[in-house]
C-alpha cells in the first residue's frame, strides 16, 4: 500500500475539517452537559460505512492507536492534576482503582454469565472493560458542577489509576493465560506489573525533573515537548520491563506536573492541546470501527441489561467496599457511584480481544459501544441535579470577588488579577488592611482605566482591578485571605473568619 502526495492532500483536507468541527462541537456538548466523546463517536459513525463510506476494520491498528492516544490522555491528566488537591482522597482513589475494580469485574461477570448467558470468557471481559472510568468523560461533565476537592480528588485519582490493572486483566483473559495459570498467578502478575510500573514512573518522574531543572534549553517551546517525551518514555520503559506502562506514565506525569519546573504553565497548555487531539482522533476512530449493520435489538437489550447491572449494582457495591479504606458520608459515596462515567476507555479495551480474534469479540465491542452511549446520556446530564439533590455541590465562589492567575516563572510566583464587584465587602478597605501573607503584595490598582501604584493607605473601591503578586507556595493562603476580606470586610480576622496569614 502506497501513500502519495495526492492522498496526503485529501487526508489533510478531511482531517483538518473533522478536527475543526470537533473543536467547535465542544461548546455545544458543554452547554448540553454531555461529554464531547459522544459527538466525536457520532462523527466517526457518520464518516464510516453507514455514512460517507470510509472503511476501517483493522482491529490491530485500532488497538495500537487507541493505546497511543490513552498514553497521551493519561500524561495530560497527570500533568494537570494538583497533588495537593487529590492527596486527601488518594486512599479512596487507589481503593476504587484496585479493590473497586475487582468487585465491579466480579459482579458484572456473574451477571453477564448467568443473566445474559454470555460464555465465561466474554463475561469476564465485559466486566473488566467496563470497570475502568474515563477521566476525559468524567471531568468534561464535572466542570459544570462546583464539587468539593474530596470528591474531585477521589474521582480524578480513580480515573488516572484504574486503567493499569484493567488492561493487564483484559490482556491475560484475552490470551487465555488467566485460565491456564489460575487466579492466584493472574493476581500476582497484576500486582507485579502495577508495583514495577509505579516504580518506573517514580524513577522517570523524579529523574526527569532533576534533568529539566538543569537543562538550559535554547527555546521555551522545547520544555513542553521534553516533559511530554519524559512521560511517554515512562510508558515505554514500563512496557519494556513487562510492567504496566499506564501506571508508569500517569505516576511520572503526576510527579512532573507538580514539580517547580521551567515554563510549567506552557507545559500544561501544550499537553492539554495534544490530549484534545488524541481524544478527537481516538473517538472518531472508534466510531469508524463500529458497523451499524451489526446493531440488532438483541445487542441493544444486552447493552441495556449489562448497563443496569454495572450502574445500579456493580458500581455502588464497588464504591461501598472501597470506602472501607477511607470512609466518607453516604451522600459523597452516592455521588461518586453515580459519577463513574465510562467514556471511550472501555471501547478501547475491547479492541484487545478484537485484535486477538477472540470468538464473540465483535459482539462484545458492539455491546460496550452501545452501553457507553446510552449510560453516558443517562448519567452525564443528570450529574448537576444529582449533586444538588445530595447536597454535595460546593457553594460557588463569592460573587464579590473574581480571580484569575498567571505564572511568573523566574521568581516562582503567580500574578493574581482580582476584580472587586459591586457587592464585595472589600470596598472601603485600605491596602494595608488586607494583611496578605508575607511576600504577597498588591502591585497595581486599575481604576477607571487608569493604573495606580498603591500605598498602604490606598482605599479600594467597587470596580477596581487589583494585580497581586504572591509566592507560589503561598498562593492558596493569599487567595483565602482575599476571599475572607471580600466576604466580611476589614473585620474578617477579628470576627473569627480565619487565622491571621501574617502570623506564625
């Protein structure tokens, strides 16, 4: 098969048009409260044999490209995740990614075999591939819901970590090694791959951070490329020693993303852009792989019943068992159970048995595809309402204060732009009365379009824009103090509304 310049021209024309349409579709999906993956999957179906007639049936290529896209998506997830925010919920996140996955696999496999009548191999594969939540799907919807960090931290940690054990399990079951070697040997192999994969991720993460701090690259644009290459290196190194590359890439990215590296903000922006391209390509490809002619009423019925078992039995039970490691209020656990969106990850994992030529693999792919679409449509738009019903939605930030941030890399500081709205209690407060943490200061006040260099006795007014410089390690305390004054005025400290940030 050859690929000439004319084919390249056609590819670039179609590819750029589809990518641009997918980018513009993000806004529509966000307004509807749906993960954008559904639109991308639909685009793939329309481009495929039932629409524009593009033929794509290479399961092995889909498997390889799908894993490549997941590597990039996991790398972006780690690079943009704040360790400070997920650390309090890390125990629950790890439990959901290990214990919870085991419970979910068992429950779905039993239901698929005894209720749906699937053979044991397909039943276990169905349980395995549907046990992993999808970070892209979860957080594209959760951006609409102001949740406390304990919930977002648990969901983010679970989404980043549960791909690793699931892919090992799917490979073992698809290859027949699980049946030949027994359950204990399979569990031992999974533990080995996870532990070694995490170790590789730590080594590449800390080693890469050491190198990046000392590398004087000639262009700032090279730093994001180097960091992303380090995360992919972690995946390759993990796979080379027969460990979990997915665990390695996420851990390495999490470490690199939370280190004080040069041009960290540019690195995060770059990784987000690359991850969006990976997601668009992945979802469109999976839509192309679907053959609508295979979607029968039987497949629809199997997908609906399997989804009911997963959503209302397996997921709640897995969350309940995992909470033994880190107990949480029942309202939090109920929301976590409902927020376990599956996304494209389960569909990608079905390409493993499809590429191995397992009997019934096409049926499994179709069932999982339909299941993901139906239950994403069910759970995605209802998450804001469920959060309000369970009373777990965090109160929105005070309307009296709007805050944006930009990095100042050379001095390891952040520049905060603070807008004082007409309802803020900061009106009438002097700059010196803000009592910001040591090292933080108001560097400029913009009033009526004019820039003023403030003094301690400068009085703040409604409509002012403040430029506040704060050391990065004190940013959280600085933001908290500004919110206290915005809500309660200069007497915030004396009314017991927080500790004095200037004290010990």
